[in-house]
């Protein structure tokens, strides 16, 4: 049996929750599919306060923003939330198949918004597969969702926002943070996060990397070394740093498999951190009726993911003829918010990526 | 080890339960995933790689990377990082790709 759905939102993180809410608010019926047993995406573990402006809930902790969005969505009579539901395939005839409770379900949505988010990148060095070498997000999940002390002593790789924030959160969980190493010559994240670590006495070593890890059956330590201006390891600079956990915060990459499978025009755009679907100004991909919002179409902050979700949700409502005039105004308001969020010096990379997306639109037919 | 005091968070761990890991009794809580309970008990080695037999632990903890596949109650390829703990669960290291029981 194939069930017809008006709007399908895939992924219940910040983008998906906001997309579902926007489409429903204008009058559409939404089915929100979430792979995990609860919606909220990675907001469920983000105990730090968000930046941005009031409309993006700046000043609130991610975890509370997530709880508020989930409450709005679950109380909304036009939104059905299906958890433990993994989308397996998107077919040429518009059928979407889903795994839920070991059942193979089939849906035919009129419109689909893909909000599948991102996955953590890995780093290459000898013994990088030892137990105890974790993604920074994994450590955040263990401690902030599971309540488990993730490590006794940790080395963090990466001084972007995730590396800095998770290092600070580990201090809050009682972990000894040995140091943060960053291959680039400068700290990539907000300096306010770096300052909190430095005040706590955690050194941030820029121009350093992990040469190798060691341990018998599990991680026992890492050898760090310095990099020259061409990012080559400098012999003789090795430092042995005993630790039971190494945390990798070396960036995210879009989880865009479903967009590939659906036949979207994809491009590798370095500034967006991987292969992304080319989208138009309404965030619709080259496949009619298929939209992409949030990290799946380029790695950015959760604040922008929420606004992109809202943009796509209202754009879908407009295309279905719901409350067109007002929904269109919401689309334009969301576009303006995104411009503002991306306007500072930290937005340079994403702006460069989006220029490339715009250049590819003709080729993609968007 | 579990976090007892946290400046921002409070943890509702649910009920205390007992399960087995490779035959060894381990305690955990119903709101925890199998991986979190094992980690809290100091168990990080969840399996071995198929070709080189190298020890394997979790990596992503959100059900994405497949590094934490184990056999749970006889079912292979269970992502223990996203599977909630239940009383009496039998959690075992998986041999190779595992065998799906008919």
C-alpha cells in the first residue's frame, strides 16, 4: 500500500522542525520522518548559547531551542511525527520507502524537503581506528544526552566552533582537557569560545596536528607534532601526550545520499564542505518538488539551518497554493535573515560557496 | 563513570537494569543506549575489524557510521550507539558480518 502525503520532511533536526512548522503554519499537512527515537537532531546535546538575532533564538541554549521546536511540532495537529523511521529510497516515480519497526513502508509525497543534516569527517593518521578515537559530536552525545563521563583525559583536534565548544563542555563534565590542536595557523571558531578554554588553562596549539595514536586495544596516547607553513610535519617537534580519548572536530560533510539517489544535480563545493544539491532561491533542487534545507545543502550553523527550513517550508506552502501572499512574505523575510546571518567575516566561506551554487543553477536547470 | 553533577543538565536515567556483555554482567539504565552503558562501565572495545582483526569502538554515536555493530539478543548488525538498553539484554561481540537468523 502506498500512502499519499502532502509534504514530507525528512529529518527532525533544526532545519526539518522549522520546515515542518512553516509548511503547516501556512495550511499544509506534513509528515515528519526522524531516524532517531526522538526528534530534535543534534540540538538535543547543544548546551551552549546560540548567536544570531532574536528570530533565531539567540542567547538561548541549543537544547532548549530544540525542546521548544519539538513541542511546537508535536502539538501541531497538521504535523505527524514518525520517529525510528529511516528513509531508504527515493524512486523515479515519486515513491519514498521507509524502514520503521522492521516494516517497509511506502509513501508518495507531493513535496519533499530533505533535511538530513551532516556527518562528521575523519582524519588520517596511523592507528586512527583505536577505540577511544571519537567524533566530537559522539562525545557530546555520550555526555550531554547519555550523562556518561566520556573520558578521563582528552585531546581535541580542531579549533573550530565544535572543537572549542565540546572541549568546554567536557570541562563542565569533569574531563581533563589536555589541549586543543589545530592544524591551521589560526583559531577557526568564535574567539569567545576560545577565551573560555584559555581562562580554564587549556592550551590551544595552532599549527599542530596528530602524528599518530598508540595503545593496546584502546587509545593510550597520541604523538602531536608541529606543521610548517606548507602543512608538512616538522621532524623533531614531536610531543607525547597521554590520553584515553581523542576527539575529532575536523568538520562536517553533508549527508546528501538521498539527494544523489533522487537524481538531484549535485556539485562538489569545497566551501560548503562536500557534495551538495544545487538549489534555487526557494531551496528547490533540480528535481521538481524536492527541496533541501540545512546542512545537507552546505555546512553552516544551526541558526541558518532553522531559517533555511522555514524558507523551504513556506516556499512549499506557496507552491501548493496555501496562504500564498503571506507565505511568500515569509519566504522573503527568511531570505533576508539568511543574508544577515551570513554577512559577517565568519560568513565569508558560505557566501563564496553560495556564489558557486548560483553559478551552477543554469547547468542544473534550477 | 557517569556524570553526577553538571552545571546545566540533569539526567533522568530511568530504571536500573542488568544486561550481559560477552557473558559478563553489566549494569546500566533504561534511558541509556547500549553503547553509553558499556562506555560508563569502562568498555570501549565493542568488536574487531573483519580483515585485520583490529579493535573497534564507536565513532559517531548517532547511528551513522556502523563502527559499533554488535549482536544483540541474537540479532547481528545492531547499532548499539542508538539502541536503548533493556533489562536482560544479551550483548555480544559480532563474528564477521553476522548471520541473520531465519
